[in-house]
């Protein structure tokens, strides 16, 4: 499977997407960029809390001992 991203702001790009929709082996999934920017708020909170925690240093030479 291959992913192709087409910016459909131009008329030519919209015509291309319309054509691709007619091809039997092509599936067009339309997502707005706003959808891609939405994150789970709980996940974001966990990341922010982790950033505030002190880091832990590991001795790489003794990692597997």
C-alpha cells in the first residue's frame, strides 16, 4: 500500500482526486489537517507531567548486569 498526500487547494488537484475516486483499486480517504492535529488530552497531560520529572541516568556499561 502507498500513501499519497494531495493538497486539494487547486482545481487541478481536485480534478485528480475526483479521477482517482473513479478507479476501482484506489481508496480515497479525505482528512483535513485539523483532524491530524487533534491529540488525546490525557496523553498530552501525561507527556507534560513527564517533562517536569527529574531524569534518571543509567550506566550503559552495566545496563545488562
